[in-house]
């Protein structure tokens, strides 16, 4: 499914692979993003009904599993969307697991969880609560 999203008066064409799989995969300007819903939600469109999701399909993958488009060697986490940091769940020195929530960014009155793309130790957090971030701003760096 393709949709056009407007952020700060700029249009983005977003291709969504499926609203019924987890994570939801969105491709924006050639970059692939995985979106994890905070609560299990069913999504229905007029043309189709959401199939019943199995518990194992809704759970994040096991630690160490690398979904396509991700890498265990990523040293940084960058803002996938512009918005305001409303929550920070980690600090320097914390050990995180793959898919663990790190930040919450509010954009267009929606809260978006930013999750770890790998397991590892946090070296530095570059943002604070209430800070406005732009697309691709540096949020966090992992220890190598």
C-alpha cells in the first residue's frame, strides 16, 4: 500500500508492506523502517478485514535475530521521523536488548517508540526530554 504523508509542509511517499504483520515495514525515500505497535491492535480497512493475529506473530523477535534491513553492527540510533522527544528509557551505561524501547518521539500528535536495532551497551544519549529532533538526527550511540 502506498500513501502520501505530509510533515512540516513536505510530502513523503510511504510504502507499507503490510499492516497485519509485525513489525510493520514502511519504506520512506528508499529507507526501510520497522514500526512496532506498543499495544496489539487490529487494523481494518473498508476493503479487507484484519486476520486474527497469533501471539507469536505479535511478539518482537528473540534477541539476536536480525530482521531484513537491520544490522547488529549499527553503532548509532537516529531519528526516523521529525518530532519531540517525550520519553527516554535509557541512559549511558545501560545494557539494552534488541527491540527494546529506547525513546518515544511525538509527531503529529502520535507517539512513536524508537527501539534498539541491536543488543549492546549505551555509550551516550544525545537528546533530552522536550527536545525537538529532525529526521536522521543522532539520538544514541552504542559502545563498540
